């Protein structure tokens, strides 16, 4: 399936969109909350019911202990997003000061995501947060750059406003270069448009010189629920936001498949993944992710 990384220039709806996509997937799905500025799902949708003892930060120590430990920790730090357990989330950092500890963990995590997608049939959505640049490149600790390198698609989330486009414009060049030099190619890059302004998809595409690969509607009630500040809609799965997210996943899957067919670049990550990492699937199937 598809590994999709979502990023923004500034708080445009990355976390909300990632949740909507993960919850709407018709396949097993995983949301990895990898925003170095800290996660918001724990305090938001989960209303602080997940303790700091669960989540991304603990994978840094596990990775240092070896690939088997990482595979085991990964499965045990996932939290169910729904009753079925087919949709899960890896809760993010509780403090931005934890981000530097993850710097050497990202490449191994990128491999875990690939295993889940390629061998486990998971839709993997990565919340990679706001982009931070240093000398025209992705910042080594303030962005999870290796996750972007390894993703099938990297979506710059923008709103349909002039302001949002103006901020996003500065990010497209460095992102293109990064994916060309260290990822799977600049054609991994596209836009996820949040339709809350006057700009139409073709205008956004022209302004950023990027394809709009998917769009999501502006739906404050559902978004407030996903942020933990509003009541659950009576039929979440039928909401416009989740319906569109489901459609978006279909488009993204098709785009990723087309890319794979025309792939000119060698795979960014060594393949096949270490067998120990493949053990993550076995552990997930054993129900190790059933906490939360
Ligand atoms: N499709 C949408 N419809 C309505 N409101 C939305 C939508 N997407 C996001 N929002 C709202 O916009 C605000 C920012 O959204 P969100 O937290 O998802 O952004 P973010 O890019 O993850 O921000 P940050 O970089 O601060 O983590 C929230 O109040 C959220 O409810
Ligand atoms: Mg966020």
C-alpha cells in the first residue's frame, strides 16, 4: 500500500488530515505522529488518556538496543483508533526537546513503515509536522527528513488562501531538491489542498508548480472532534471529511502505483528490510498493538 508523509509550512491541517485519512482507510492503517514539534493527538482526540509511557519517544531507546527490540517496541507502542483495531496510531512526542533523540531512529522507522506498507498491506500516514529549513535543506533534527525520503508520496498541506500559498511557496524548492538528492525523486511531491479559501486546485497547482494530488473539505465540526475540542459527529464515517479522505487515499494509491511503474530512481532505502524489522508484522498480527 502507500506510505504518505504530510508536511506543512505552517499549521494548515496536517494532523487533522492524517487522522481523517487513517480513520477512513478501508485497509489496515497506521498513523505515525512524527512531528518533531510534539504530538497533539494524545492531548486532543485521546483527551490525555494515553500516558507519556506510550509513544514515539520510546522507540529511540529501543532502536539503540537493536532491530528486534525496535520491532517489538513499535508494535507495543501503537494505540487503537477504533474498536476493530485495524486503525492505529503511534502517539507523538510529548516535548519538542525529545526530538534530537529521534534523529538516528528515523531511518529505521522509515524501514518499519515500508515493511508495514509493502508486506503488511497497511496504509501508512506520517504526520511529519511543519517543515524547518537550514541553509536551504530540511533541518536535521527539526524535521524527520528520512521519513520523507522513504515515503511513496510527500504531500505539502496547504489551505486555499493566498496567505497559505505564500508560506508554502518557500518550501517547494528545498523539498524538491531534498527528494531528488536523497529521496525517491521530486515527483513524490504533491499538494493536499484544504478547501477553506477561494483558490481552486488548478490555481494552487500553478502557484506552487506542484500537482494537487488530493483535496479535503473544510468541515469544522468533524475537525473539532478530531482535535478533541468538539463532540463526536453522529456518523463520523459518513462525514464529508472522512468521505473525501477515503477518496483521497484512493487517488494517492493510484498516484503511488503510477510512480512505482515509472520509477527512475533507485529505492531510497536498502531493500529488503532487515528480517528483524519484518518481525513487526508478526507482532502486530499477534495483537501486540491492543493497548490504549
Ligand atoms: N478540514 C478541516 N476543516 C476544518 N477545520 C480544520 C480542517 N483541518 C484542520 N482544521 C483545523 O485547523 C486547525 C489546525 O489543524 P491541525 O492541528 O490539524 O494542523 P497542523 O498542521 O497539524 O498544525 P501544527 O503544525 O500546529 O501541528 C485546527 O483547529 C483544526 O481543527
Ligand atoms: Mg499537527
